[in-house]
C-alpha cells in the first residue's frame, strides 16, 4: 500500500480529484497513515479499516488497485473485476491468468511505482480503454462463475451438512425431473 500512497502523491498534482480508499486493517496501518501525512495526501486517502461489506467500497470506486509483493491467488482482484471495476495489479496471483494485461486490466511489475502511476493515469485518461476492459470482464467473470460456483457450493455443502457425491447425483435427478414437469 505504501507504493499506492506514493503514486497518489504524484498523481494528485495533475489530477486533484484522485482519491485512494484503503480497505482492510493490519499492523502497518499507523505507519501508512503517517506516510500519507508526510507525503501531503492525508485528505486524499481514506483508511476504512476492516470492511465487512466490500460491495459498498466497490460501489464508491472507479478502479481497484492491488500492489501485493506476493499473492496466493488474488481473489479480491477477481471480485473487483466481476463487480465491474477496472483492475490495476502487480504481477502476482491471478495476474496473467484472470487479469490479463491490456485486455481486462493492467498488470505492473512488483515495486515499480512509475509503472503504477502510468497505469493509473492511463485508466483515468482513456475512456475507450476503460469501456473495453469492463466488457472483457463480463466474459471472464461468466467463465469463472460457470467453473467455480458449482464446485464452491458442493464444497460448502460437504463441509456444512456432510453431503457426498450421491447427494449431487440426487440434485441432478431432481433438476431433470423439475425440468420435465415445468
């Protein structure tokens, strides 16, 4: 997040309407708040802390920025993309697999503040690119939904009520029956 703060400090000179919302909390928060003050951007940055309703944060945003040095997968970036936000992220996790540089997001090298600034500025300036990337999100998110959602539901059901493969077969049976009678 420190690189995002430095990027905002640079961008706000040219784009004074630029804002950064930091969702989440952790041991670095006080340091990051101090850094925002030192960079002269405390009024440009909102530290939300722990957020239970991420949709409310997404609803107030134009872009999602993930600048992790490493990431298991980057589910937050996928969620933001499926919400319709433009995604700028470092080359970690799902970058290249789900968020494809230049197609449905912008991927920057880890730790490269200038690349991050250029990516954020490009998103601010290029309305055609924004629309194209948002359209590209729709296909990616539908594919993810089609592949992941049934598996997710089955895994949750197995964990919560201890269902097995027979349960799934029964669901298929009931779906076939329902389809024939409706």
